[in-house]
């Protein structure tokens, strides 16, 4: 076989399984301005957002395609006044409906309305274990108090609650308190999610990159807590991969299990895919979702194994980690088809590890906050 | 007959008494996936594909009937030894309880 990467990108990939999950970014607007926001640096303006009816169509298309779980996100999804109608549309399409929120913009009345519309689960973000840290990271005074209030309403209504605790250099030392707080808040699950360095977080590497020691300690704390809290609190852990030896199995393999719809209708294989130069994204307004999933250029760019280069192509871990993260390959190797530089087999690994080491040692970096779109 | 839980669950300290009434927690439900033609269990941030046994067990779990009643029903329905059914059903339900998808009501 002398197939080149360019050819692989225009060739239909082998058997395409239907997607399991869809992330619906209703809006890029958000009252918070976290310096690690997963939204793109260039955000969609309010006028570009899809209407209630357009989103409802997308939900029906997604369900027919095989999507089982819908993650309603943003920005802050509660910034959409039609959130309640959108949840109703998702449940009408028979999707399991998860609301990913900062809590800001939710009231007890809105939460009760969401319960009536059939919302299944709430995932609440947590920036710290106290007001000082939470409000400083979110750039929103009163945010912590509001989140605690929202969590009370959520659990009083009876929704299952997951806390998404985003961890980095500045708050990783307080991981044990984070887990205790999740218990006190009545959460069923907590995601200990170390910042992934794309988009806004990449701008803030020096302020947020954890130290190797922090990453190692976090793993120990999570392992101990998982055992102790079995049947009480489920702990998901996303490690700091810049200190790892092998890359994460990003997205479970490109375009294999999930897709992301941006506020303006663009369909992406992952929420950071816009950082990859040369990819073009179809919009749900222009093309059926199923066709985008199966035939879209961005989806087939790195699907399967045909696009891989060495050392991935002949690696016995290629079906374990799928070559890692394409966005990280783009950012550090300058080639989205390269091996994720987190991998110790990548020729760029030493440079990535050195950069992580250097950034983690910085103690006085200013944070650049995200800017909300019009 | 294969176990509904692959890899074998760690039983830990979780116990599921014969008289306890297992129930799925709120936000956890089964669905027949008409695209893949399989039963799935939908839960917060998780989708589990159910094999026939898993689906059969959860079809009986209603928070009202005891574990003993459920296994007796399954043994009769599928004409299988009750102790074998109980072993499989207990391992499966305990794994769900430990993952906060189900509970054992007294």
C-alpha cells in the first residue's frame, strides 16, 4: 500500500458506526469568563445562533441517526431563554438529556420547568472549593454562592447531579476538599477534569499547567477516594496528559462515537476541531446530519487507521489510543496527522514535556479571560 | 449462559439481600435502541449496552419486588436454575449499585 494521507482523507472510511452522543453548544454566550473555556477563540455571535425550531430538527435527526445521549451545553445554555423548550424537544425525540451548566441563569422556577420537560441529569461546573477561588477563575463575583444555591435546588428536586471540577495548577492542591465538597453537595458523580490545553487554555498554559508532582498526587488521591466512596460517589478522572507517557484515546477515536454541533450549526468531530487548519465543517442547515456524520470531509479526515503515519501506523497501541489527540498534534507537531506529541514515541515528545515542565514552574502568570460574544 | 457483566465485578462491601427491593436510581433508564437493535441502560454520562440477560434482569427490577421474587420469576420464565440466576443477577445489580445507577431499598 502506498496510500498517502491526502488520499486517505478523500476515501470513505471503513464501516461507520452510528454516533452514541451529541454535544449541542446552544450558544457561546456565558456570564463566566473562565481562562480555560473550551469554546473557540473566535466565537459565534448571538445573531448566528440557530433557532429553537432548527435545534429541534437537529435533535430529531440525531436520534434517528442513533444518538442516545444529548449533552446540552454552551457557553451557558441557560443564557438561551428557550432552554426549556429545547429540553422538551430533546425528550420528544427520545434522547437522554443532560444539561451542562455553570448554574448562572438558572432559578428554582426554571429548574422545576426543566423537570416538567423531562430533563434527565444536571452537570454543574465547579471552579474551586470556596468563593475566592471560584469567583476569581470564573471572573464572576457571587458565582460560588449562586452555584451552591443551584446545587441545593437541583438535589431538592431530585435530579441526579454531577459536578465537573476543572483542575489545574491553582486548585489541584485542594483536590481532597473538592471531593469532600461534592459529597456535601449531594452529588452522585464528580468529574475531576484536569484542564486540556486547547483554545483559551492554550493561551493560559503558564497560569494553569499543573506540576508533575501535582499530577502524580492527584492520581493517588483519586484512587484512594474511589475505593473509599464506592457506591456513594462516582469519580471520573481526566488526567493532565502533558505529563503522561502515552496519549489519551481522544474522543474514543476520531468520529467514532460522538459529534458536536456549534451554535451556528457547524458540525464538528470534537469541540476543538476548529483549531485544525484545513478542515472544513458542514452545517446542519445545509446537509442532513447523517450524511455529515458518514461522508463529511472533517469526519473522514482521521477516521479509522488509514490516515496514520509512523510511529502510529505500525504501533500495537493504535487501537488503544487511536494516535491520541489530533488537535494536540496540530498544535505541537504542526501536522494533525502526526502522532500526539504526548506519546513518548513522538519525535516532538521531549519538546512538549519540556514546555509543560517550564510552564508548570511559572508562579506569577496573569490569566487571560475569555471574552463573551455579542 | 454468560454473565451480563464482563470482566467480573468487584463485589467489595456492597451486599444485596434477598429481601431487598432493587431499583434503578432517578436518571437511569432502559431503552430499546431501534438503530442498533439492542437494549441499553442510559445513566448520567454513561450508556451501557445490555445483553439479553442484563435486559431480562432489569425488566423485572421495579423497586417493589424483592431480589428473591425477581430471581424466582426469572428462573421460571427462562427455565434456569434459581441459584445460577441469583448469582448472575446479584453480581450485575451490585455492579450497578456501586456505580450509583441502582439502589437496594430495604
